[in-house]
């Protein structure tokens, strides 16, 4: 990866410039990592399973619509 640094008058690094292709790749990797973390957190949590019809009824109830 070819990077460039932006520095102040004292040589302290303030920012970095990198090719857009590398930036996009890095952002994709970060997004994938976040998805993995969310998946792991969901797996650790309490899981409750209900019938699909019951789930739809609950969704419609929360929306304030009449149930069939």
C-alpha cells in the first residue's frame, strides 16, 4: 500500500493519504468485521423462536392494523 502523510510544521503526522482502491478495501473489511461482531453478539444473546404466523400477527399489531 502506497501511503502519504500530511504533517504539521514540526513533522507531526496529522493525516494520511491513500489510494481510493485501498480505502474502499479497508472500509469493506471494517464492515465485514462489524457484521461478524454483531453476529457473535446476537449468538450470545437470549434467542426466542416463534411461529412465522405469530410473528406476522405481532408485526401487524405493532403497526396498528387489524388482524385477520
